[in-house]
C-alpha cells in the first residue's frame, strides 16, 4: 500500500504542471467550442419572429453536430495527452488507429453510408429539427438529426429512428413552395 501511495505522490510531483496544463486546455477548449457554436446559432437568431425560422432551425441542427464532432476531437486529444503523461508512445496507437479505421471503414460500409447521407442532408438543407417530414411511410416532426440518423415523432407520440443511409426520398411538409 505504501508503494502505491509513494508512486501516486511521486507521479503528481513530477507531472503536476503538465496535469494543470491538460486540465486548463480541456476547459478552455470546451469553453471556446461552446462559445463558437452559440455565436453561430445567434447569428441566425430572428428576434422579431416568435416561431423559429428555417435558418434558426438549420443553425441549431448544425450547431449540435459541430458540438458533437468538436467534443470527440477534444476528448481524443486530451486522451493522447494523458497517455503521454504515463510515457505511453502514442505513435503506434495513431498508426494502429489508421489501419483499424481502414478495416472498420470496409466492414462498416452501412455506417459510412449513413454518415455521408447525413452530411448531404445537412449540406443540402433537405430538412432540419422541427420540420414536418415524410420519410417513406413514416411521417412526423424531426426531433433530432445527426450524421447517422433522423428521429421523427408522429402525432400519436410514436418515435421513429431512421438511418440516414436508408432514406431514399423525403417530403418536407414544412417548406413552402418557392
């Protein structure tokens, strides 16, 4: 037990400055990410209109996707920084992650298809959170939209989870004809 206590004490004495830097970088990165997403959403905020405009809905949707991607990047970087504190060489991990990523890419083609389809749904502004849509036989209000899936809620309160890669056509009932 004494060896464990002495190891922990020694570890924190040697790495205290690095630990503080990692914690500060983590907090600053999370703060900056949240501020950027809030500013993007605020740019499209229409104070005069009581209901959310299409731009506001799109900004909310893109903001949540940016927040999720940003958080994943931040956590990955912090994990690598923590591993380096324990003298773990991260170069083989990064190389292995590349190879594993390639293998997973081939093995998870449907997942990749979902992500690519979700990206095009967002880029082409086909629909946003809050829109009323019909996807195949399912019709309802878009509750959530991620790169992987779309969540619909119908008038009866039923929730539909639809993989973006399986969506072949969509009718957006909220968009007005131009």
